[in-house]
């Protein structure tokens, strides 16, 4: 199950973003003191509908349990803007298919919403799990590039999922609304 981020997710942010293990492919851990401001910005972006920042709840019967997060936002880079996906799962929940299920659900929502266009992802070139995830979800490998993340340069693979399903969705809507 996915739900919007809330300020109460701060401990999970610290465990995800300030952890040498989960941040190994992202240039190393972030400063725990920066996390309250980051959660605050994320909650605000969700309230303003500028980004989808979703916490993964592994079992709906235990809504207080948190396994990680998946994110979709508009990223501006060198004068152009694209829709970008990100994901993180706490170590004790990894390798259970949670990231795959959460991302699949997020991509389906993006298709249904229709505003996001092509979806892009930029996992580190040595990030085996994240590159497997992109492949599994049917993203196309565009190439290799360098991105700036949290004041560090990362060598990444660029994956893209064309917004084909959105076009199919609008075709379906048109044919569904015709009187026949
Ligand atoms: C990437 C990450 C979210 C995957 O989460 P997860 O819930 O364990 O992923 P899943 O169980 O859904 O597995 C996804 C794929 O990754 C593979 N995988 C998972 N962990 C792996 C590992 N340590 N090494 C190699 N492959 C791995 C799985 O086999 C699966 O591939 P498949 O579909 O071809 O079988 C998790 O490893 C993580 O949080 N990493 C640190 C944060 C990070 O690097 N985020 C990415 C930023 S772009």
C-alpha cells in the first residue's frame, strides 16, 4: 500500500537517507540535521500537488509500519524539465519485491493521471537492484550520463518510459465516450 508522506515519516527519512548502506549508490549518507526540513518540503510539495511522494506501507493491517518510499516529481535540468522517479527501501524490507510493486503502482497512477509524460530514472551505473528494477518495469535504457544529486556528481544510467500508455488511455476514453 502507498500513502502520501507525512511529517511523522521523519525517522524513516533518517534511516533511508542518513544510512551508509542505503546511500552507498547515491554518494554517501546525508546529514540527519537536514532531514526535518526535507520532510517539511516534501509534505508541502505533496499538499501543493507538485510531486507524488509516497511511503510504502508493507502490510495494510499495520499502517504505522513503513518500508520505504517512491517519488515522482518534475526535475528542471539545464533549462529543460522532465518527470523523474526515485525509490528507496529500508534494508530489512529489501529483496521482497516491494520496490517493484510500489513502482508499478506509481507508474500506473501516472499513466491514469496523464500529466507526467515520459518518465525518467537515473540509477547509478553500479546500482544493480535499481537497474534491474528499471529493466523489469519495461523502461528503455537511453545511455549513461552524470547527474548532480545533493552536491555530488553521480555516474548514472538514464532510463526512460515513453508515455505510450497515456496515448492509449486517451484513445480508450475517446472510443468509450462515442455513442457507438
Ligand atoms: C533499489 C531498491 C529500492 C530495491 O528495493 P527492493 O524492494 O529490494 O527491490 P525488489 O525486491 O522489488 O527487487 C527489484 C529487482 O532488484 C533486484 N535486486 C534487489 N536487491 C538486489 C541486490 N542487492 N543486488 C542485485 N539485485 C538486486 C531483484 O532481484 C529484482 O530484480 P528482478 O526483477 O530482475 O528479479 C533497494 O535496493 C534500495 O533501497 N537501495 C538503496 C537506495 C537506492 O539505491 N535507490 C535508488 C536510487 S535511483
